[in-house]
C-alpha cells in the first residue's frame, strides 16, 4: 500500500538533545538543643518526565542551569519538628537518560510521570548530630534524549541528505555545493494524509575516521544511536571529500559507512536500514546504478576486491534499496511509502516481542503447584 504524503514539515530550530545541570538538595534546619527539637530535612531535587517538554525549554527558561531545593525549617518552641524544605522538580521530555558527569547511569524516564531523585536533601539537626544540620547532596548531571527521531539520515558529506530531506518534506536545511552543510541535527517531520507523522533527523555528515572522533566523530555517531532506523544516502556516482583524499565509488561508500558504524558500536548494524541511491538525474547514473546493484547482490565477493581496511566484519543487509533523485522527485513517493511501512513493521515486531516477554514473565511468576493438571491421574 502506498500512502500519500503532503509536503508538510515541522522544523525544530536550535535542537537540543543533551544538557548538563547543577542540582543541589536543600540543607537541613537547625535542631533546638534545650528542648530536643529536630530540624526539618532539606528538600530533594527530582527529574520528572512530562509530555510536551523539551530540553531546549529547560535551557531557555533556566539559562544558569542550576536547580536547588528548599532549606528545612529550624526547630522552634512553636514547632519542635521543623518542616521539610520544598522539593524542586525539573520537568523533562520522556525518553531521557540521566547520568553523572562520570557517565554513571542514574536512571531513565521513559513514560510520562516517571520520576528520578537526583539530589537528596540534608538531614535536619537532631540529638544524634549535636543538633547541627547537614548539607544537601550536590551533583552535576546530564540529561540525554535516548531517541531523537524515527529515522536518521546517514551519509558522507554532499551525498544529498539535506536536498533529500527538503524534497521529502519541504524542510529548508542549508544546502550548498561544498561538503559540510549540516553542522548540527535538523529534526523534522513528514506528515502523511491520515495525520501519521514520521520524524527524520538530518545528521551531520560522517567522514572516514569518525569512530576515532575525526570530524564530527563521536557526536555524529551518538546521534545515530538514538534513531529507530537508519537511512543510508549515497551518491550513485561516488564521492570524494577533497582533492587529496581517495575517490570512493557508491559501493565503497556503503562499505565505509558500515565500517565506521561497526567500529564505533557494532550493535548499530542491527538497526533496520534503507539504502537510498541519490542523484539519479545525473547523465551517467543508470550505468553506475547497474554496477552498484551487481555489487550489492553479492556483497561478500564484491568486497574482496577492495582494501581490507574498508571492509566491515558484518555487511549491512538493507530492508529496501531505492534509487531517487532529490532534484527531480524521481522515486520519492515510493520512498515515503517504504519509510512508513518499515517503521510500522518494526513497531509490530516490537509490540509482539513485548507481549511475549510479559506472558513469559507471568508464567515464571505462577508457581507450578498452583497450575491444575486436568485429566491427569490423582493419587489418594
């Protein structure tokens, strides 16, 4: 089934996918020695998942990125037990991973209403502490979006990713005839006629050696981790970054992209991937396409003719291979339909997997002795 798609795109300017915050729990209140009064505990700092929130909103609303909870009340003759300090809540989008500066994972917030304690308040003064309060916990934490888009465009600079995104959705990323036009992720949405939306990330252009942090390096590859599926975009006529770098054919480009992902994190190759062969409007495109298709039909044998250092251990198996021209529109309606189909198939598989996992868990929780064995013989 082919879905029609409107030329409608929603762009998120100055996209923020991670943020570093200073959080501090409130100090406890003073105890009252002569009456044995207990000071109030300091307030806590919580991270709370809330729909409709973005990390950019946090950055804009709290430019100093500091969150401090309230101080506990001192014990007094009117209230021997001091009141607890006011808690502070940091509202974040769902799908957030919270880590310390050192990379230790504190927790994840996957559903609306999920909460995570990130800085505990200090204890109020009491007999055990000589009626002196303690300070609240202080931390630098990082909030990272685990998933930034349904689909991530992967390709070397000037493969036509920005032009393709424009053609698919009428986005307006910066486009030029020089390689590095995308310096930060552009997030947009393809809107289908039945109101279905698919988010697409045009990621900064990858270069050879990205796995060792050349060019955009790890920053790019981190974005790739956080998309449901990948869409490789290659120039059918090949690619050359600069006059002093080797020319790469379209098939070599596929091998190199796969190799860079594999060297950074092998698990990335397990993501479903579509291969888009762009620039089919060029005069020599048909001949180059036939050459590429021949290589793709027998990747193992074809890869042996290239240098060993560009051949990945695991060759990428694409769910779809689609020749297109972002300039003329050739192949774009089919591509839009296949993008949606691929995502829906993945969702169906994941939903079935989650259902099976829940059933298996329930079966494990039910004691064997409580399961009746109808029709079996019984001994008295």
